[in-house]
C-alpha cells in the first residue's frame, strides 16, 4: 500500500473570524465554549487537528 504524504501546514497570520476558532478559544482557556462547539463534530482542522460541529469554528476545516 502506498504511503500517504501530507505536507505540514501552518497558519501564517490571523484571519477573519479567528476569535471564534477553537485554536484561539483554547489559547484563552475557554474550555466550556470549546466543549460546546466540538460536540457532534463534523469537521476537523487541517492545521491543528481540532474538531468542531461547524466549519466556521476552524481555521482550515475539512469535512470528516
């Protein structure tokens, strides 16, 4: 089986809506809000790997 290689991706700068992204909320220790947004996750962030129910709560969402 061929090995899948994925290039590492990083966020270059803040962007619109970043204050409501899980990575930013975790950095501010707003864990109750993070738990609410992660419940029933349907998307995963391609950068940090966090999961959320709505794509607008992630920097680079990918549907699971």
